C-alpha cells in the first residue's frame, strides 16, 4: 500500500495485493487500508481520492462498488472513486478520473 502525495488536490491510495477470494479481499481492505483512505480524505488538502486496487474477477465487483459508493457519500463533496486495474491500465483510468469532475462513487474495473 502506498499513498501518492496530493497533486492539485488529488491523491491515489495504491493497494498492491489483496487475497483472491472476495470475502477475504474485502476483509483485508477494510482491516488494512480503510483507515489510510479516511486519513487521506480528512487531511484538508485532498479533493479527489482514487483507490487503486489490483485487478480481480467479477465476483469482487459488489464489495468494491460498495466501497466506492460509501466513501463518496461519507466524504461528499469530496470525490472518491475505486479502480481495479494493473499499474499500466490504472494510469489511463486515473488520468480520466482526474479530468472528470462529475464522476464520484464509482468502481471502474479495467479488463486487460
């Protein structure tokens, strides 16, 4: 896990590894990374947070959508999105989301 420093009010929380099964992955994210996401959103500098998770199967979509939606609702008017993608594909999604001011609370999987 790493958090990119806020640039122009944006931050990226990089989560490099999660367990394979959806329940274990969800549990691991909430136990190991949720506090980091909240800390970033509460720092007073960040306006946009993107949580970058590793790619996963469709069976992970529900918990990831819930994560994006709940963080966005809790921290509105700040923007929060979650992406599931490799590092290379994630760069394209990050670039798009930073330039899409109306997009928040979304989970964006990228199928390589």
